[in-house]
């Protein structure tokens, strides 16, 4: 059985992709968040728009903030979202 990775999309990332999340086959422990974002960007126009500027994104792997160069490891959930601003 292939391991799954649940990806959650928030705010304008969700709006551009057109869904709030999906499950994919886990791409491998040695794949970074940034590499996965590049793979997702190739999936179509909405993905390309959402991930056109990956440096603007924040990520949480298994509910812990991680830098985009972090490896997925055995992570099971990845959340991608724009920076949170307060007010």
C-alpha cells in the first residue's frame, strides 16, 4: 500500500486551485516542501497561479511550521497558506 500525503490549501491558495485539499501518493521522504510545490504547480493553470511565487507561501507539516526547504520525511499532512497577518 502506498503512503498518502494529505495536502490542505488555505486562503487565496485554495481559491486559485478551487479546492480546500486533496490526498496524493506520498512523493518520498527526501522530497522537500519546495520540490513538492513545484510538482503541484505543473498540475494545471489554477495550481500554477497558486504556486507562481512559492516564496510567498508558508507551510506546516503535521501541524508544525516548517521552512520550504524542509524534507517531507514521513509527514502525513501538509498545509499550504499565505502568511498570516494580524490586525
